[in-house]
C-alpha cells in the first residue's frame, strides 16, 4: 500500500486530495495544526477511529514553522509521496502578516525538503509543492505557461516564489523527485469563505433569502482562470506518477471578471443583476427575477430586494498591488499527464451557488429553532 502525507489536509485541496488518494487505495497521513476548535469539518467524513482495525487515515499535529516536528512526522510515517499544501494562502492577508507568510509558505517548503534529505529519504519520497499562478503577478504575457516569467505582486507570491525555486534547486542539487504544480485559482463548495468566489456564493444565497442586504467587494475587474478543486487534485497526483519530476501549469484556459462571476451566481438563483458606475462607485442592482427559477429554489418572491443595490465596492478590499489578469495555458499537462478539466465555470458556479443556498437555509433553520451556539449567548 502506498503511503501519502498531506500537509494542509484540513484545507480545501487537502480534503479533496485525501478523498481522492483513499479511493486509490493509499494510506493517507495528514498534518493538522492544533486549534481551539476541531477545524476538521472538511475531512470529518474521512475520519477513522485509530482504535479500529484497517486504519487508512491518520492525523498528526504539526506546523510548517516547526522543523523538528516535520522531521518526526516524516520519519514516523515514511511516506512515498508528500503533498505540501499547507500555507497561509490568502493573498490580501499576506500584506497584514508578511513575515509569518514567508515563514510558513517559503521556509516551510524548505523544511519539508530538508526533513526528507536529513532522513536519507531522497530516493524514496516524492514531493509535490503547491505553487501558484500568483507567481505571474504583473502581467508579462498571456496565456501564462511554464515558460512565462514570474513577477510576484504580494508577500504571499514572493514567499511562494521561494518555495518554487527551492523545489527546483533540491531537484537539481540532490536528484530528488520534487515538482511544482503551478495551479491557477480553483474553487468548490468547500472553498474558504473569504476567497472571492465563496464570499459571492454565500452572500448571494443570503441576499436571495432576505438575510443580508448587500455584498461588499473590492476589485470587480480582476480576471481569474477559475477551475474546480476536484479536477486540480487529480493533476497533483498525476504529477507524482511520472518517470521524471517536472513542473506543470494547471488551468482551464478561460478567464472571467469578478463582476461576471457575481452575475453568474445570482443568475443561478434566478436573479438578474446589472452593474453601473465606475471604480469604488460601481454598484450592482437587481433588475429582473426569473419567477419560475426562484420558486423552484423556494425563494420568497415578495422578499427579494427588486430594484435595490445589492453589490457595493468597499476600497478596504483593494490590494496594495493587484494581479489583474490570469489565464493559464495547460497544454503541457494535457500532453504529458493526459489531464483536462471536467468542470467548466458554469458547472462550478452552479454547484457552489446551490450548495450555499442549502447551507444558508440550514443555518437559518437551526438558528431559528434554537440549535446553534449563538443561543448560548442570549
Ligand atoms: P486553504 O487555505 O483552504 O488550506 C490551507 C491549509 O494549510 C489548511 O489546512 C491550513 O490549516 C494549513 N496551514 C496554514 N498554515 C499552516 C502552517 N503554518 N502549518 C501547517 N498547516 C498550515 O488553501 P487551499 O486548499 O485552497 O490551497 C492549498 C495550497 O495550494 C496552498 O498552499 C495554496 O497556497 C495553494 N494554492 C491554492 C490555489 C487555490 O486556488 N485554491 C491555487 C494555487 C495554489 P488550518 O485549517 O489550520 O488553517
Ligand atoms: P486570489 O483569490 O487572490 O486570486 O488567490 P481571491 O479569491 O482572494 O481573489 C481573487 C480576485 O478577486 C478580487 N476581489 C476580492 N477578493 C477577495 N478575497 N475578497 C473580495 O471582497 C474581493 N473583491 C474583489 C481580488 O482582488 C483578486 O483579484 C487565490 C488563493 O487561493 C491563493 O492561495 C492562490 O495561490 C491563488 O488563488 C491562485
């Protein structure tokens, strides 16, 4: 049985990857940070009681900023494959916590490589590094491929740039099987709530149900190449199954503005939104409702804020330096890995919008019924 170790297993990609590898018959170990709450919602369905026999999934407390801990975990678990997904992954937050981000995302990658080297496991263990399209930053050329020059535009991207090059360096210096997946944005119903897609799908559900008045966002004109996390974790695995370690771009090749993502999300709920104004004065207003669709989804037509502004710009969400346009060229992955995405953007938006509508309805129902933690504070 192959053994995998996933850092960042409690995150979006960690959860999809763990599920994927378990289905492939792997024993999956995961590194989890200690937190005051469980923080395992995304992987609770995979959890196995370690007292039971036939264990194939195990969590270990650890942190990318703690090298002795990483050495111990790697020694104990003896992984054939390490997927280094752990990171402070929020670009805007990296401007507030640049030093921590450099430590976890940059030096953290070095710690994983060094642990494998110190333990003499360079010939046994293959390493996948979660690199990012944020490396391209200030647009040099589009679509962006493995040969497009990097120009990082945030402390996050600069930290990931170190991670990228230290992987290349260890591969060349010590003949390690270590590779970078340069993944463009990928989302899902379990995407973190402060990334723009999930923020939009949650807010749209709340607005449609009359539980929120307005969605406040930053740069509406930013363009991203959005795929589905489920497709992207398969590419991570494929990268570690090749004869020779190489770096790959993973993307859909289609780019969309944040503004259009908002329109698509509301349209999924039967609500048409029109934008007007410029820069921080831009507004989104509901101009029409597809009554049949809204009724199918159980929305209260009378409560829909028809004609009202439901999207506003708050400059606090602007970034000191922005990445304006990302569009990836994944033809190398298609040729060498045989990888192509199964989801397109409309399918992704639909899945996220409907999932959040159900979640918001459920939370509202539980809260009104007196079954949430909020009731302890009343
Ligand atoms: P998430 O933010 O959802 O998950 C990040 C994971 O890293 C969480 O499990 C988090 O733990 C863990 N983590 C954070 N800091 C540390 C630390 N110091 N030590 C140990 N664990 C830590 O990110 P995604 O799943 O979306 O992304 C996975 C990786 O891929 C990240 O490295 C990200 O930068 C990169 N990436 C993501 C893309 C995307 O579009 N999703 C695109 C390209 C790259 P906790 O739950 O405790 O916070
Ligand atoms: P990104 O994702 O920075 O591309 O990093 P995010 O969803 O945060 O932003 C995408 C674009 O939307 C604009 N935007 C907003 N962003 C957020 N979060 N909140 C807002 O209100 C908002 N309004 C507009 C942003 O300015 C940006 O242009 C993600 C992360 O997963 C990284 O870890 C990963 O490396 C890259 O994708 C590829």
